[in-house]
C-alpha cells in the first residue's frame, strides 16, 4: 500500500520512514528513527529525484508506482549517490528500463565503484549551471562538492522554486506522516537531532557548506521549498534554518553556556563536575549541560559542543594517559574540526595526575582557535577541602569569560 504526500501540484514525496535501524551509518544511534526522502515530478516528462536505502525499498517502490499511475519513468536525478539514497536505483532500473539517469561525473564514477549496473542506461552527465526542461518545469544543477561527499549536487526547480538539497538541511527522526517542518514544533522537538545530524555527518566540511550557502543566497528569493534527503520539507521559516546552518558551518556557538563533559571511574571526578555546575548556577550561569562521556554517545557530545560556547573537560588519568572515552571524544572533535570554543580543565589522578596537561596538549596540537583558561582544578583521587578555592576560581573564570563573550 502506498504512502505519499503532495508538496505541490506536480511534486510528491515518495520516501519512507525507518524505525528498525538502530545505528545510522552503523555508528550514530537513531532512537526516533530516520526518513529517507525521494521525490517525483509529474510533468510532460516524469522525474524521480534520488532513491532510498535498501531497508525501505519496498515502500518506496509502491509509492513511485502509485504516483506514476501507469506512466513510465523518464528520468532519475541522483543528487547524492551515497548508498542510503542510491541503493534502490537498480530496482528502479529493473522496473523502468528506459529511464535516463542524470548525475555528475564523479557520481557516475562512484556508482560503478559501488557495483551499480548503470551502463545499459542513457547517462546524462551534468555540471554546475546546466539547465534542463521537463515540460513546464525547468531545473538547474548546482555543484555541492563535499556536502558531504565529493560527487554531491543540488537541483533547483526554477518553476516552482523547489530546492532538492541532497544531504544539506537534513535531520534524524522519522517523519511519521508529518512531511513539513511547520507541522512539528521544530525548535522544541527536532533541533537537537538536526544539529546532531549536521555536526556528525557534515560538520567537518564547514567551508564547503558556507560555499553552498553563498550560492543559495543568490537565488534565495526564488526558493519556496527545501526538500532534503532526510527530515522534513521546509516551506517557511527559511531565516531560522539558514541561521542554524550559518552558526554550525562557521563553528560559531549557538548559545552562551557551559558544557561540562566528565570521565569518572569511581564517581570522584563526577562529583567535581557537579560541584562546578552548582557553583556556576550560584553565579547566575544556568545554561549548563553536564555529560558523562562514558554514558552519552559521542555523536550527542559533538552536537552539544557545537551548541555551547564554553567547554569543561574533566577527566581522570588512566594508565598515565587520558581516560579512553574522553580521548575518543577529543579525537571526534579533531575529526570534525571543532573550533572557536573556550575550554577549562579539571584533572584527576591517584599517583600521577597527567590528564590535564595531556588534554591541553591535544587541544593545542589539534584544534584551531580554542581559548584555554589558565584556571584549572587538579585533584588527587577526590576533591578535598583544600581545593575549594581552585574550584571557586575556575567557576569565576568561566563566569567572567561568559560575561566578556556577551559584551563582545
């Protein structure tokens, strides 16, 4: 049975939702599911924009068949050939053997590399600025390399102002019937998962996203809909969405606040983190998130790091090194180019307190434009009374830094 929704009179969502998959890309937890979006244009020619992951192929094929309503499929546009979008392409070819495939040179190369059998089809290679008319609808193709694969492009329907945006402007969470972003309370229920999607999937490629946003700005007055490959379709509130993407892609904190990430073996470092949080609240700093690096998935930690302006790293020393899961968090920060944050350190150790110096060295060697406050709390096994002054100085340094940030 089909499950489709109309976007305009000529364009239909034919994607599907997945609540069975536990790990996106076999790494990122998706407890609220994910959608795989594809779209059909009915014009003089029929056009399918992208396909879906193999896991939801059956629903997708039923949707496409219903929307075509007996018509053949003339074109398949592949904006992004990553397998969670391109895996069902061969099923489309089997059912619509005359379909012409439109994509970029690198995309066709990667399709062959993945073993997709495409060479019996008519292949139409497009590049930046090419246009194509399907009847009353004319589209133009815009290169979007490294957002987040090198072959990616986006397609703008100049007639109805629909931007088929590939992996840009996407989000985790299954749609479950609510296709449009204005059908949900996005800022309350979706923004955290949209941030987690962007920061972990695309976050490394901020300059490339900025380049794409620059292109989009020149035609923003023409865009009426944004149709991503994951998450809801946008038809209003574009400034809200673009503001978030501008912050994320420039690594600018969304909020003035403190993220305290701690690694604790027996609860003593955790206690210090909680004491610091209380001291900050007493000083009027209440926008705080405290996270146990051992119990919160690193993808969520990365998303929170993109959100907050200040970061506290509190770690026990482990085998004369940084606690392994804290080191993993730091490695993810390095891989995703986290920058422009103010950092403070709490270190702990029983016979050798090493973690603070090692964390500071990691930041100095691997992360750009990071400010490390001089104040540090150094603990031997647990936080003793004689460390109260150090904790007070650390809390005050954070409060002063936040105040300076607000005034700048």
